C-alpha cells in the first residue's frame, strides 16, 4: 500500500479527547460549530456515517464531563440549517419536554450553551 492513509485508521483517530479539546476551546471563545464544520476541522468530509460516529463521541464527551461536574459541550454542535442540535440529542434529553424546534427549545439550548461559555471562559 502507498503512503495514503487507510480511511478506517483515520476514523479511529476521531476520539473523545480530541473532540472534547476542540469543544472546550470553542466554549472559551463563545463559538458554536455545525456538525460539518467540526468534522472538517478534524479532517473529515461530512458523511452520514461520520456524523453518526461524531454523535456517539459527543455523547461520551458529555458523559465524561457530567462525571467531572462540568457543563455539557455537545450543545455547541448544531445543524447548519436551523442552528439546533440533531434529533438524537433532543431525544436523549430528560430535562426538556416539548417540541425540540420551538422557541422554548431554542431558549433552553441558549442557556446550556451560555453555561458552557461561562464555565470554560474561567478555566485555564
């Protein structure tokens, strides 16, 4: 095989630590990523399988953060079309009941994002 990278090896490099670091820096800067922006930043083109893999990693990032008493970070990754997280993120919520495309959902999301911005702005 030539010096070209095996796609499976590249995908395996998409990991919780890398995503967590990118999202913590985004939170420090008060920034939100689209799914495709985050994938591109990590060296991937947007595909449904890559997005699903990223969503699993986002779940793991937030699970780790919860264990450390940190605000969640997956809320900083949204769809380009409406600036909301995908349906899977909403279905996993236990603290929001209602239409996940409503004004109430947008307010809820902004509160979570602001909590991440505020927390990570104070961290070294």
